């Protein structure tokens, strides 16, 4: 079951969009985080077969803008990953929460081709770690 199916209980139709997938880390994919360089990653992963930070930012912005430009898309639930969403917010020069983790919920406004961060919620999963 995908994260979107979990959130909606599998009761809503959806479309998978490759443009909002996670950052491609190339050879570092699924490796331990301690192997990553310090932020910002910039072009680090490109030489290992992955994407640049700007590439992810532009991909996310283009895809989500296309979604919002559709006539009947006033309210949209989009599900992606922390790294990709951080790149997306950087593209629009939005203030980043203290590091966007997976499962963080962003509430955004889309107007005149621009996304603005209105609010965010980061679930606390510490109880699950016990």
C-alpha cells in the first residue's frame, strides 16, 4: 500500500506522477544517511548517477504547477518525500521548517503561478520507537 493509499484509506482515486517522486540519489539510493555530504547537496549526487538539487526543484515545481493549473484542481493532496519537498520549497524561496522529514504535511497556497507555504505539521512518531 502506498502512503497516499494509507492516508486516504484506499477510497479515493489518484494519479501517480513521476514528477513528484523522491530525489534520485544514484548509487547512494537506500544507503545510510551518514554517507551523505553536509547540506546543501547541490550537485553532489549527479556524479553518482543521481539528480542535482536544482533538477529536483525544477521537476517538482513544474509538475505541481501543471497539476494546479488544471481547471478543477482548487484543492489537491500531493504526497511526496521530505528531500523532494525541501527542494520544492527552496525553488519558491519559501522558509523551510527545521528540516522536512518524511510524513510532514505542508499546507500551500497556489496563486499566480507561485506556491506559498501557509503552515506545516510534523507528526511525532517517538511513541512508536519505544
